[in-house]
C-alpha cells in the first residue's frame, strides 16, 4: 500500500493530499492496487522495471487476491469497517445515510444500495425446478461451485440454490409417502422434510419461513403452521424490512448495517413466493398450478393471509374471517406497496378462492372477474374461467332446486 501511495502522489491523482480527503485518497490507492493485481505488475517506485509481485504473488494467488480485493471494492469505503483499527473512526460517517463521500467516481455507494442491488440481482437467478433430475443437476452445480473461489454474488446465488433444493426435496418426500401404509417410513420422511425446511429458512429470507407453514398446513398441523405464520408476521412488520427494493434506509442501517449477508437476509429481507407446478404445496391452488409450465408467483403478504385463513378455518371461524378481512383490504386497497401490480392476477384469484370457500359466491365471482382484468403475469386465466363457470353452474343449479313444484 505504501508503494501505491507514492505512485498516486506522483501521478497527481488528487490535487491535495490532506486529512480532509483522506478517504478519497485511500480509494485512489486502493483502485490502483486492484489494477496492479489484475495485470500482475506492481512496479517498484524507485526502480519501475522491478515487479514487486514477481516473487511474492505468483501461481493461483493473483486470481484469489483479485477476487478478494474486488469484493472489497464492490463494498466501497464500507470495506474499511472490517478493520478494527479503522472501524471506530469512520463508522459514524459511513453509517450516516445523510452523508455522502465524494471521490473521482462521483459517490461511494451506500451499504443499503449495495444490498438492494444484490437482492434484485439474486432474484434473476432462474432455477428450473420441474423434475428430480433437474434438482440433482442443481445439486451438482452447487458442488462444483463449492470447490472453487466464489464472489459474494455467487455465494448469495448458492444460498438461494441451497434453500430451493431443500424446499423441493422436502415437499417431494411428503408427496412420495403420503399414500403409503408404512407408518415408519412416513414418520422418518416427515422428520427429514421438517428438518430440511427449517434449514432452508436459515439460508433463505424472511419469506422462506412460509414454506414451513405450507408444509404444516398440508400435513394437517394447523396450530404449528399458525405459530410459524405469527413469527413471519412479526418479521414482516419490522420497520427495517426490505421488500421490492423499498426500505427505510436509516432503520435498515441501524438494524443490520455491517452484519453478515446471512443475518440480513434472514432478518430484514422479504421476497415473493414461487410455487412450482410439479409440487403440490396447497391443495386449494392445484387448479391454478395445473395449467402452468413453471410456477405461481405470489406476493408474500397475500400468501401469509391466505395460509392464516386456511389454518384458522379448522380452529376458529372468527379468526378465519378476520384473516379473510385483512386479505380483502390488502387486495382491494393496496397500491403496489405490498401487492406488486404484476401479481394482482393471483392476488384477486386467492381472494376469490377464500370467498368461495366460505360460500360468498357473489364476492368470489367479482374477485375472479377482477383477476381476469389484471395483467396475466401468472397465466391463470384458464383456471379463473373454470372457477367462474363452476360458480355460475352451481348458482343455476341452486336456482332450479329452489323453484316451486307445480
């Protein structure tokens, strides 16, 4: 680093080297060092023909060093927080969302912006989840990555892969042993599935807890499902939650700033839920899944109230109605904060399903019709039309039955 300081001053990268622009000066030197590692040459300041890397950095070391430095570079000046000697001096500056530190690159990105971009990029990780051989392929891919140095983005992608694989295997195990008469096998597979789903929740974000709730609901453990739903509710209600890129920057920084990505994603990040069409998660959504080639994308808050409604139906009808009321308010009045515009088709559909379950066919018919007017992101129109047809036929049949006999 001392050599980079000499060269940076020599090249007049900054007009003034003083304590007021110390961080900007550090950043200039750090970028120069990163460039040297990339090209594999660190020229001696007094004898430029001498490459200081020749004897100290060789073999596979330059590549590993570059990856490590590049990860620090992507964090901006926040990388200095990893140094115990610097942390106490600059933490107040870097964690103050109202302050910005200018460099020749305009502005150092804040930790919040970096995390938000990371969430968006990780959402582009496409996982073909259909069949068992595809899951095995995903596992094999994960194994290959584990044997090589990974960037921070790749680590995040691997976490997502791992959570996905565990969730898929859990539900597939349950499906395999549902109709078996061997109680011991069913018991063992259930224990394994529960363990894997809880493990997946440790790798995944706040929303992934709902996979546990879905599993409990599917296996008729309604109180256990409601317990998980309540825990998820608490996390989703936190003021520092990051969802769809929307976040209170100051509270997010106060709550999880400087912590590991695993902690951030478990405590402060929520994403929408994908139900792949090759796995039955919730029997009430089978018609919607059966017409798809990939899966259903459901807003996490909609799925939360949906599961709560379904579980309480078997325990307390009053609380079930309360959950339905909350879902109705959410779908009717949300303006994109908790129900993304692209996912309003499935949101109206789920509301209609709940209304149809309790026998409010008029409201259900309205909800299904609203679903058809939305952007067909989930491609559930066929299932929606079938549900509308069933309601119309049932009401006509009821009308005929109610006619007086001559």
